[in-house]
């Protein structure tokens, strides 16, 4: 297309400047991980501090000379800034350093460009790249942009710039049409699941928190996993069966990161709508990372941006195998509802607790009863087994099945009304006191 991605293994200089005017400061270690994920070979990490960024070069003259010396001594091909640079700042820096300069947004876009595999993912990444590059076209034609006065004496740069801008605008329009079609297909799929009363559970979380590893454990799938940032870009849907609840759809989504470029959020809106329309969010957290409270906050900011802040959320603290003396457990809120589940997707520790917590949150009011089912209701019995509702089974002297079940109250009411099943040992709901054990309700 109109842009060239850098070849992997490029010798790079990393630059991180702490700004006193910044309300939220970037993490230098995370920036280095981003560079490595893109395939860069960092040979120097230059840091510094300023009160405000310079309008022309972002950095001061002294720091510019330091970077220039590092580029020369290491024969660097690329300088990466852990900041958002304006188009003019990028042009000025490239002119001074005599090599390519890429800001944090451009670096993340490049990683996304390398990782996208599906047709939808490639469209979304290309859209974000084009929107970002549209403001930076001029630097590619600086050798042609000299202007002369008078009719017929305009420089070639203006003409070529207009051609590129028009081509990009046309391509963006085409991509948006394609994504609109994808969005319609996803809407149709969600409507079908809604009619079938199948809940959707969306995995969300900071990048490299272990979402895809957990997804594979829960669904027996083989989604790509790696110990790197943004290993997953393309959302994947799989059907799972939850004990005491039944079938549900689990969605694996792209990970979030601090200072996520706005154009990426916009471009991936078709994919992120799967999250915004979910019945439950499993917010996966790297419990072993010292900055995980900040990561939780960053994820919640993106969820608010896409309109998913009001969806019920269960925090899943992953990677407890990396924490000494940390056991799997469920933490509950003041109302007794699951709030946090501590697990390890790598070892499988605590997954049964996660299943139970998810079922409880989706089902709401759970009932634990004994149903009396006739031999002619084999289909009902088979469905109860398929959904994992049956905990125990006996056959009485008359050949009727006595099924000890645990299931959502609404499903129990439907079975009684539509299937004509009998309830033995009637109780209000799990955890509440029961009535006379000999009472029978038809």
C-alpha cells in the first residue's frame, strides 16, 4: 500500500522522556517490550526529563545531540519514541537524525500490522494505519514540495500530495464499507444467539495477561499464544458448556494497553462490539505483575470508551503459579456474589472455581431441587444431563427418575410449566431454608 513496514531485526535507539506536564506517564519497561515485539533490536535506551515537550523536536537541543551521537555510533536505522509525536516533530527529527523516526502510535500500528491474520483483522489494521499516515504524507514528498509563484509554476509536491490523499481517502471509504458488512454479520450472529438464549462471555484484559491461554484451557482450542504483547488480534468465538448453567459462547479479544491509539479503538470497533454486547466480561489480570492495579484501570478506561462499562465483570487473577503461597480461591463482594477468582491458566489450577463463579454470575438466582421425571420424559432427562444440571440420580419403586438438580431458577420454572415435571423436597433457592421435606408440588 502507501506505507512500508520496517524489516524485522532493525537496529533501534529507544527514547523515553519523562514530562512533568504529563498526567499519566508511560512505562519504559513496557515500551522496550513493545519494541521487541515489533522485531526491533534495541542497542541504546536514552532517557531524560522535560517540563514541556519542544514544539519543533519534542526534545531539547542537548538531548537531540545525544541521540544523534547514539545513532552514529551504533549505525542505528530507527529511533523509537515512547510518546505521540506530531507529524512536524517526526519530520524535523528525521531531518536531524538522518534515519527513520517512529512514535509509540506508529510502533503499535506496526505490531498490529504484523499480527493480523483474518480478513477482518487486516482491514481494521489497514484502516488505522491509513488514518495515522494521512497526516504524515508530506514528509514523503519534501524533495518535491518547493512552491513557485505564478500560474503553471506550482511544484510537483503539491500535486503528488493531493493524489496520495485522494487515494487514501478512497481506500478508507472502501475499508469502512467492508467493515460495515462485517459489523452486520456480527450483529446477525448476536441476534441468533440472543434468540437461542445463549449468553456471550468476553475475555478482556491488558495485553499479555494470559487471555488466550485461558481461552484455550476453557474451550480446548488452539488459539495462538506467546509471551509477547498483542499476540492476539483476531477475535475468536467458541462454544463452552458450564456446569449448572448450560451452553455459552466465549470470545477471545485483542488486549488493551496504556495510551492505546484512538484510531485503533475506532478501527477495531467492529471487533470490540462483541465485548460491548456481552452478557459477562472476564477481566483477566496478570496477578504476578507489580503494575496490575494500573493495568486494571487502563482496561476499564477502554471499556468505558466502547460503552461496556456497565456490563457485569468478574476479575480473573491469572498466573498465580508465579506467586509464592498463592492458592486458587473465589473472593466475593458484600452481597455474596463472586468478585475475584484466583487461577493459573498455565497449570489449570482454579479452573473449576472459575466455572462455578461464571455459572453463578450468569444464572443469577440458583435453585437446588429434586425433580421426579417419568420414564417417558427421557428427552428432558437427556437435556438436563447435557447442560450439567444433574448432580445425583435415583430410580424409585415405580421406575420414575429422581434427579437432584442445581440450575437457574428461570430454567426450573420453565421445566415445571412446559414439561410437567414434579418437584420433591421443595426449597426456595440455594442457601435458603427448606419447607417440609415430604411436601410434593406438581
